[in-house]
């Protein structure tokens, strides 16, 4: 069954116990960053809203609509941490939608945003526009945050240090990204292509906030021009784990192994590449996300703990990825 609703690993230390250590001089930037990232796991009520604030193109009329995710439902997320390596942590968001009575919405569970964090990564993929990215080297001692699409493909990445000498740990960065799903899908926007994003994460004792100050860009014929500014906030308010019971059940061990295999397939595809361009999905054909989601339902019925089965799953995902890459 494909889930179309769009929008932790349990650590013994709570966020409140982790965060006081972040400012300690004896703790390395690696450990301080890992503590801040892990403090964001668990069950959360997610409340995000975005609104345009200032027109930048002459003649453009600011869109007065506010994108408010919880207008007619409640969105919860179960956030799981996986240690990919000693310097890399993958946070997987599993979205669970419930109606205003608190009842589970049919098809309302989905593997949502992926955050792939790596300390001292050698390079990052910078979005160029027109569904294209290029790899560039990174300075040392930074935490790279890779935000991935629903199929774990490239979306946007940015590298910065965690600030831990203030009352609450924070991480700030600015980068170019494709138009967001909320705009192209829910809002029906077709008048701009890119988003110049400025993001700040702040981790509180039990909750965390992502604040954005963005510029929407028209990107046509290789020229980028500003359209309008927007501001947005995404609050993650911690809930008891039982509030995300449906999302936890969906994120079963078998399914998480397949998600790991999907990440591994992307790692193999991108490790030696210097550029990447996604092909447009032909009309009437399934998207890469759709194909991988359908595959997931088949592979989770197999024993992915066996190396040969996992390798076959990785190969199958790679085949789909390669089919949906634009060829020069």
C-alpha cells in the first residue's frame, strides 16, 4: 500500500540531560554536535507555518495565504536516529496525521523528511537550479546537514558549526534549494522555481524550533531573479512516545532496514559523482518516489538481515535511481 499523505531510537539521556554538556570546553565539537542532534529524537507535535512578507519583483502582489499545516488536522512526527558512522547520524522523520478528534487518518503515515548529519564531511552537493546539483569541497570542523527527498534523493545541503556557548544550542546556515513541496503541491505555485533558504535550528530542553527567512526565486533560462520574501517557523513540541504509536508501528525494524538500504544505494551512486541532474517524470509514468515506495512493500517481506538479500535490495534501488537520472 502506498501512503500519499504529505504533508527514536530511545536514548537513556533526555534532551534536558544532554544539553548542559554542550557548552563544556572539554567536550569536542563532534560530541557537542552529536548530543544536540540526538536531543531532537522522539515524538513531537509539529506545527509549521509560512507567509510571504515583502514583494521583490515590480508588479508582484504578495500572496496573503498562510500555509498552516495544522489548520484542519494535527501532524505528529516520530524522529529516529541511526548512527551511520562515528561521525554521521541519520535522523528519519516519520509523519503521522490525525484528524481534529485525534483519530488516525487513512493513508496518513509516511516516511517524511530525512536529515543526514555528518561531521567533517569532505564535500557537499550544492543545488544549481533546474533539478541539478554539483559537488564542492567543504572546510573542516563543520556539521553538514543533508535534507533528502522522500525517496532519499538530493534536495538541499548546508554546512555550519553548532553554536553551544549560548543558553540553547543552535545551528544556522544559508543555501539554495528547489521549490518546496508545500508550494508546488498544496499551494499550487508555478510562478517560481528556487528557494534561497536561511535556516536556524534551536534546541530547547524538550522541544526545538526551525526558523526560516527565505527568498523565492524565479529561475528561467539560466537567470535567477528574486520574487518575494517569506518567513516561516516550525515548532517541534515533545509529546509522550505513545502519541506516535502508529508511526512507531509503521517504522518497523524490517522497514527501517530497507530505508538503510535505500540510503546505501544513494551513497554508492553519489560517492564518485561530481554532478547530478534528476530527469523529469514522463507524463503517465510513476515517479522515483512511487517506484521505490512500491518496492519497499515487497522487500520488507524478505529477510533483509541476510547480506545477499540486502545487497539485492540495494541493487534494485540503484536501478531505479539510475533510470530517473537525466542523461547528458
